């Protein structure tokens, strides 16, 4: 049997039990976007089914609904991986078409970070 690697869905592996299960990333397109992980949070650019709309998406592993789904510019050619920062936990989406968007992530919510917050602590 020959194995062939293809881009596709993501899986989560439980380190204790060895249980493997797929994780759903809403509106994720593996050929268009890069995923960035921080703890059990995932950030990426999602796209609509017709490819006309692009979204900043933040998902917590094991949750059905995204914590954030915010529209970005339309028809972005490439979406770089979002950048995570600690203390407070923040994620920045930077595309050529949109200015940097930074969001503060708490355990159950996502807020837009202010200019002072996003440029202050590292």
C-alpha cells in the first residue's frame, strides 16, 4: 500500500487515551488559508462556499460554533497565518487588502483589541 499526502481536514489526538477524532473548522479552505494554533484555539481565514467572501475565524477545539466570524475584504488571493500573542491572549489577522485586525480572546468571548492594547505589551 502506498500513502499519499493531501491537504484536508484536521484531527485531534488525545495524548492519554490515543483516541483520534476529526475536528471541524467551519468555512476552512486548505488551499487558500493557513491555520494558526494557540492552546485549544484555532485562527484562520475562512471563505464562503462561492469563494466571494472571506472571514476572520477563531474556533475553540471541541466547540461547534466559532468564537468569531468577521468579514474581511472580498476575494483575497492569499491569507497568511494569523499571529498569536500572550498576556493578554490576542490574535492578529494581517492581509494586504485589510489593515491589521487584532482580537483579544478570553475563555468564552472575543473582543476587538484597542490600538493601545495591540501595540503595547508583547
